[in-house]
C-alpha cells in the first residue's frame, strides 16, 4: 500500500473542507476502501476519518427513520424499529458480508462500495471504470457476475450493495452535506448508469459527505421482503437479489415497489414490473407478466445469460412469501 496522510476530523465543516481537496477522501468503516487501496484499485493521498462526527444515530421521525451515515450495518439490522417497520432493510443487511464486516462497515460506506468486477479490482487489467479509456475486458471476457440491464459499451459491472437495493424499494432519500450546503437526493437517483463515464458512479460532488439516509413512513415498508441468491451462504455478493414492498387490498396489489440487485449496473428499480402487478391479484399469471416486463430490455452476455431466468424465479419466490400465488 502506498503511504497516505490521515486526519481525524473533529467537525463536519472541517471534514468537508479537507475532503474537497484533490487526492483526499473520507474514511468511514474502511472495509472496502482499505482493500481497494491495498490492491491498487484506488489511490488517495489523504484520508479524512469521519467516525467521530456524531453521525451514527438511528432516530424515528414522523413514522419514518433517520439513519446516520456512520451507523454500522449490524446496528441498523438489529434495530427493532427497522426489523418491525421495514424488514427488507434488516434482511438485506443481514444477508450482506460477514458478522465481522457488518460490525465495522457503515451505512454511508455501503452505498459507496465499488464493484466486485475482477478486472476492476486487478490493476494489471484494463478497465474503463478504474482507468478511463483503457477498455472493458468483461464485455467479451469473464462476465458471469456482470449486469444484464443498465450496461453500456464501456462497462457492465454490477453494483454490489444489498442495502441500496432495499433502500430503493423503500423510496429512501440520501441526505448530503458539502461545500455548497446540504441537499437531498432520492436513492434511486444517487447511483448513475455507466454510459460513457463508468468512473463516475454517483452524484456526489467534490467534498460532499453522506450524513444520513431517511426512510419515509410507508404502509408498504411493513410488508417488505429481501431475497438474495448467492454462490455460498455467507460473505458473498448477490448473483441476483429482489427487494419487494407491497400493499394488497381486497386481494389486489394496490401499490408495489420492486428493486433488484446482481442484475443492474446500479441498484435496479423496475417500474415496468411494478406496473404489471399493480391493480391485479397476486397470481402466477400477474407475477409472470412482471418478470417478463423486468427482463424485456435485458442484454445477457455469454456467461451471465442464466440471470434472465433466475431473477424471474427469484421474483416469483419472494412474491409467494407475500401471500401469492393462487
Ligand atoms: Fe471495468 Fe466495468 Fe469493464 Fe469491469 S465491467 S472491466 S468495472 S469497465
């Protein structure tokens, strides 16, 4: 690992001023950042430690939740208000990483973790995300874990966060602070498609800091689920995952949100699949229609074509837990 400077920030304003300097980034739990720096996938001249800024609380707000960016994954997963009010969030967190990592990794850091694409993690390989313009060997190479939706001719890497998928299903809002003041960004708009600039992964501006994630009150949230399919039972990223939140009235789906992991270049919400369910009974036919709508624009590659069917089966599986299928 290359040498780097370190400052333990004592105020939010001081942290932002420091992190706005070139070559500087924030240090939260460090569970992904330090691996990236050790492996040579990222280089930073200075780290600003934000662990002591009082950003780790979880508070109730008008029936919703305010989750501090420095709250630990295990802390949020175990919070009774999270378990009761938005089980998809607790389930997604508990399906992530290992107990040791969950005790250290922060909510904000989880949203900013980098892709697990092996070419990206290997500084000896070309990679448009790590080294813009160098190429994307995954498109014709090993792409079993890569995206079938949201890709471009420059990158097809999946976003690895389970938490972000759950937050998309909950319509959460990311609260930021930065040199230009505070602003709020819906989680669905926080991560960016790769397009021509796969190195730009989110809307953060220089020096901007995630301070909190707000989960609004919603009758859907109480009826939410997370299903993650992976190659081994723990410490593994999703091959495909599904987050659902829905309300059924008089046997019809009154409202629904569906988000997916492992298939998209960003946490993937499918409004087409939601539209296929809304107003209909939760039956094998309506769920199959939702699955077909979800993958209508999929671009499978030679190693990951199996995801097209697998994600539809996963959707069927998790919706059956909601009381379908008749
Ligand atoms: Fe790099 Fe993206 Fe291609 Fe992976 S898929 S090699 S991250 S450009």
